[in-house]
C-alpha cells in the first residue's frame, strides 16, 4: 500500500508541473486576446476567461472517457488553436504595416473577445485533460469506485492537478497582460506557442486508435515529449530575449 501511495504522490507532482506549464499557455492566450481592450474591460474579460477555464476543465474531467473516444473533438481543438495562431500572426503583420501608414486596424469588441477566449479555453481544457488522463491511467487502481469511467483514485489525482492548474491560470493571466504591455513583441512568441500546442493536438488526433495514421504510442513516447517541450521552451526563451533586445533598441 505504501508503494502505491508513493507512486500516486510522484505522478501527482509530475501532473502539477505539467498542469502548471499548460496553465501558463492558457494564461498567455487570455492575456494576448484581451490586451487590446481598455483596462476595465480587460479585467472583466479575464474574469469570464477564468470562469470558462474552470467550467470547461471540470466538464472535460467528468467527460474524459467520452472525449477520448471521439477523435473529431481533438481535431476541432487542434484546428481552432492553429487557426487563432496563424490568424493572429498574420493580423500582427498587418498591424505593423498599418502602424507605419498610421491606419490602425479595427480590433474585436468586448463580447467577441470573450467568445474567442472561451473557445480557446475549450481547446486548452481538452489538451489539459488528455495529458492528465495519460498520466493517471498509468497508476494502479485505488478503491473500487469509478467516476466518469475512471477509477476513483486516478480521478482524484486528475482533479487535484486540474485545480492547481486553474489556480496557476488565475495568478498568471494578469501578470502576462502586464508583461505584454511592457514587451509588446512577446505577442509573436505567445501565438507561436499557441500554434505549437495546436500541433500537439494534431499529433494526438493522428495517433488516435480510430485513425492510427501515426503510431498510437508516439504522443506518449519520450522522443515526442522531448521534442515538444524543447521546442516550447525554445519559443518562450527566444521570444523573451528578442522582446528584451527590441525594447532596449527602442529605449
């Protein structure tokens, strides 16, 4: 029994780190999407975004066994993240050109911004819970009850990881808004990260057992995990260093 509890504790630590990283991605998206709004509306939009993140993550947690079996849902999440990444990068390029010609492009209104944030929350909730269930199901079953088709002990580990992830989003989102105001060029790196998470969902979709276009074990392999996190870290560090250098040139 002690060995099982130690195994649960170790997986929980790994899950907390993983949820923290995914929460940071979710917070970055919120920050970038609400940045153009007035200060008062930014706070309201972030509140709705956090509420959506809470609802969708817990909804995904209870429906995960259903969601795992439908590859189309994963595909929709991947398409949306790739769409907002590419669209935002293209729009930013247009904004840079228009700033030279002094013709600023019209931004989304408050409620349209909230809608975009909520849709992103759904995609990130799916990514978060798929990652959590991949870790949790490696644990031995604990107890003889099941919740949402998952063993009770495994479910509790996922629940704790999800709650901690939401707490991290709560504190990170506003800080990212401040950081983006200080270093506006970080926005490019933020949307590259969004696109890279979209690629991750593409890989998960293509490896789904009902498609099996790529090896079903590949998304859980050490090789893919190393590739994903190294590229993610490279985008984040490279984006930050570029933003700092850009800010120094302007100063």
